């Protein structure tokens, strides 16, 4: 009871004691008239003092409780404000989420349309490529037919000749070689690889340059025999000679025609490099210029066929570095061809 009525601090206890003494004194004075003796008056004063202290403590506690209730109310209001803010943020998030979902759905629709458009574009691109390839093939075939017609219009051909497709020299490069014979009248023509080109060069020599002579090197004896037979059937054997020339390395990286087949050749006015074939080894035609460059005449022309292929392009690049005295150009025929001439 005492601890509940009297404050715990020293100052508080002194204050309560002072108040108690004052209250007892006042009560004793007031109660002296009522009670017969002083002791009774003092006892009554103490009771009154304790009641006064209790009332004071109750008042102080009430005030503290009122303060705490006020603080609690403030906290409640703050919590309510926070809840309102949270509700606002939640609503904003929901709104933003709904807006984002709608945006994502719309974006997904655009992406789907874009995918469809890209698919259509790819189909169109494929169609264009197919058309261009077909058109290019048609145009190329037309050019080859035109070159073939030009060849046949220049000569009287009796009997069958081999086809000019596949491994054979194309009509347009053959027409180019025939035109060199017609215009320049080369005395000596050397071919690396015999075949239908040998036939047409012999026909051109017969008509335009009777003093021209053709030497064809061939590493396949069977094919060389067929080329000789073709020349015999058309009466051209005295214009062209087919030499058997087996492939030999002779210290070189690539195997090439045996020197026994070409060691006596001099003053080549037209060199047509169309062999050995690619399947005989990598960069199969590379040794041609190293072997025969010194045998090419001052105004001679060198033609390397199949210059559309990577290996032939690599050969031309190496030749330009090793033989700077020769200029180069690429002829736009079906298989492309590199044309080399000595610079003036």
C-alpha cells in the first residue's frame, strides 16, 4: 500500500512527506476541536493525509494514463494514415499492374504481327532469291547458247562434237579463245588439258591462222586418245598435237605435267590453263606459270579457266606476287577466267 501511494523517487518521497506533514498539521488543528485529545487529532490528520496522497496519486496516474491514451490515439492515427497510404500504393500498384498487363498484351500482339510480317518477308526473300537464281540461270544459259551459235556460225561443222558443259570449256570462254586466234593469229598455242577446246582452236587455226600450231598436254591417256580421235574425225590432226603428260611432283608441292612433255616448247603466244583437274590435288594448276612463264612470248596471253573457284583465285593472287611483270584481269565468262599479259 505504501509503495503504491508514495512515489519511488527520493524527491517524490520528500514531496509527499512534506505534503503529508502539512496536511497532518492542518488536520490536527482542525480536528482538535472535534477530538478530545491531541493523539486522536494527529491520527485523524494522518488518515486525512493518506487519503489526500491517494487522491493525488490517482490524479497523477490518471493524467499519465490520459497522456498515454493520447499517445496511443496518435499512434492509431499514424497507423491509419500508413494504412491509407498503403491502400493508395496498393491501388496504384494494381492500376500500374493492370496497365502493364494491358501494355504487355498489346506489345505481345504487335510482336505476333511483327513475327508474321517477318515470316512473310522471309518467304518473299526466298521467292526473290529463287527468282533471281532462276533468272540468272536463264540468262547464263542464253549467253552460252548465243556463244555456241556464234561459234557454229563462224565454221562449217560436219559431224558430232562433244558437249560443252560440265568439265568441258564453256562456249563463252571458247569463243574468247577463238577470237584471239582470229584477231592475233598466235603461232604457238599450248593447252593444259585437251578436249573440246582443242577442237575449236584447231578449227580457228584452220580458218584464220593456218600457220598456228596447237600442243595440248593431257595426263589421262584415255582422254588424250579421245581428243586425238575427235581431231582425226574432223581432219584437224595436222593443226593440233595431243601429248601424253603424266603428273609428276618433280620437287614441287603439286604434281604437274611431266617436263618430258613440254621441255622443248618455246615462244608460247597463247597459254590456256584448264588442267590438271581439281580432283588431282589442291591448287593443281599453280605450277603452270612457274614452269612456263619463261616460255611465254613477249606479247603472249595466258588464260586461267575456272577463276570463280577459291583455289584459282588463290593461284592468281600468288602469281601476281611472284610474277609482277604480268598484269591481270578477270574475264566475266560463265566460270570466270583470269587473263594475264606482260605489262608494256
